[in-house]
């Protein structure tokens, strides 16, 4: 029986991951940390509003029995409004959560990153994602799993409009229906990512760090 802590539970992938967690009989409690209350009320969900930039504030909300920490948090440049604001969420909040989890002795951390994440990338988005991945690796969890999905297909459920994605998704869906949806560059549904994430969070992997790209996420989450 396990207690799980999660950030990003109100997002497209996070909300689905939360549902997957609550469907498991071996999850006794989910601590959902965020800038606003979790979008679901459930007897096993403890929603905590917390400053996600503060390692100490996050650690103060984590009980001592957390077995798995999960990060599904993420935003877009458009929604964030600036590079600094984007980095504060996709890097700083992730690292603060990771540091707080290590402070509390959490052995396992699972996060959603992005395909192509690389701290050496010339692309700001991929560079920021890569730096977050590297920062978590340096924390030396007993087990760290990083999921790197391709373009996330939300089935039109996002509240905010993302014009580029709305144009790209129908085209890429059509292309990869021919090429094969398990291609690592194919769009991947949010519910598939969530199922793969929770499956990986509870498996018996022992390697200190593993990177799971989109093609494997497809096979694990379908």
C-alpha cells in the first residue's frame, strides 16, 4: 500500500494520471500539490495549495510515508508569458519538488518531460526540459523514470486554445495512421501517457535512471 505525491494534477496528463492512481487498490493516499486545489474531490486525495518554487514549503506538505513522487507539471510559452515564467514552472517547480521529495526520503520519482529534451539544445523549450531532467538525475533518487512523449494529443480537452497544435494534430494523426502510431514522433494521447506513467511508477525497475521515449510509452499505455 503506497502514498503518492503529485504536482500538475490539474493538467491534461496529470488529471488522467490522478484517475489512474485512484483506480489502483494499492494506492492508499494521493497528495496533490499545486498553486490551486486539485480538480477532483475524493476520500483518498489530499489537495494542498503550496508555493511550488519553495523546496521547504513543499517538503512541509509531504508526509513521511510517500513512496512515489510524480511530476506532470508543464506549461507553454504563450500561457506563461515569458521565458522566465516558463522556466519557473517547467524547471524550477520540478526541481523544487524533486529536492523536497529527496529531503523527505522519497525513493522513486517519475516525471513527464518531452521528446528531444536536451540541456545542450539551442531550442529554449527543449533546453529547459533537458535541464530539468538533468537536475533530477543529480538528486540521485533510488529510481528516476523520465517519460519523453512526442506531441500530446488532448482530444480537444484543453481549456486554452493552442492554434499550432490544433492545426498540426489532424495532419500528424493522418500521417502516422499510415506510418504507424507507435513511431516515436507520432502524436500520443494524454490518457496513454497517464497509463504508461502509472504503470512505470509501480513496476519493479531497479536501474537508477531510465528514459522512456514515445514509442515505448505507446506500447506501455495502450
